[in-house]
C-alpha cells in the first residue's frame, strides 16, 4: 500500500499524484492552451450585459490557486457590481488619470500609449458589470492587530493576477489591466484595512458589439525565449 501522508517538520504532507500525459499529449495540450490564450486581447469597450456572480466567484477561486511566498496567499480580490460604487471609482480614477496625462507622464510615455488609443476617459469603469480590485497584503494582521511578515508579496500577487486574467478569458469574458496611479483612493472607497495596498483594477464583462482593438503583434518565441540545450 502506497504512503498517502507523512509528517515533515511537524506538519502533515499528503501524497501528490499529477497527470501523466504522454509526450504527444503534452505537446498537443500545450499548443492548444497557447492558441487559446493567444486569442486574449485587452478590451476597452464593454457591454453592460450582466455576468452571473457565480462566474466571478469561480474566476477568483482560480486566481486563489496561485503559488505564494511561504503559502501566505497575500491577496484580496474585491468584486464590485454596485453602480454607485463603480461611479465613485470612475470619478476618482479619472481625476488621477487627468493628472497623469497632463503632468506626470513623459512625452515618450504618451507617444508609446498613442497606438493603443488610451485617454483620461474611463467609462468602462461604469459600463462593465463587474470591477475586480486586487489588493496586496503588505503584511498579515493577527487577531489582536499584530503584524506578521508576508513574503514575496509583489511576485505572489502578480502571479495570481496572471491566473485571474487567464480565468477571465477562459470564461469567455474580457478585461483590461487598469492601474491609475496612485491608487490609494481604492482602499479608501472600499474601506480596506491598513495592511492592504491596491495592486490592480480589472473591469470584467463581455466585449461590446462594436468593440475594436489595436492591430498589434506579440513578440515571437525567438524574441522572448532563450533555450540552453546540450
């Protein structure tokens, strides 16, 4: 009988049995997964069509499977569908974006953004049926308010956000990564605890019927991959 669990450093560990695909199956599955993710596009024009809350719950569950430093899971995903709260978020975000475009961004930055068609108007924050605001937990709060370290917080939350975006696409929905800077207003509006810092704002929903995206190309494998073979 195989060993199903063991104790390591005083903690229970359970046996892990991963999938055992053939080489050909792995090649096919990896190619199909790439082809599916290659369809993903950042969309700025949303439909107001409703998305069931169960979909958002499952998307967040998927993001929560991400690895994290010392398994601290230093993230919070705040899902917002309240029209009033979305309007407040839009108002605050546009205020920061106007300051960015008019005073903070360099000419080079603005030039690089021009092909994407971005501007200070963030109507998608009200039109999209859901906003998911991702917060990172800079440190952990104990029951009595004491601080406990979290580890590799930015890396952990960044990985979770990548999985979140993939889960959104897998559900047949679209999103964009919105990062109004600074984002302190999000913690204030959502009344988040002092250990949380806004990391990313993602509108989530269906693409509008008349949605267009820039005609851009992704870098090739040769440009992004370096292989050290024998």
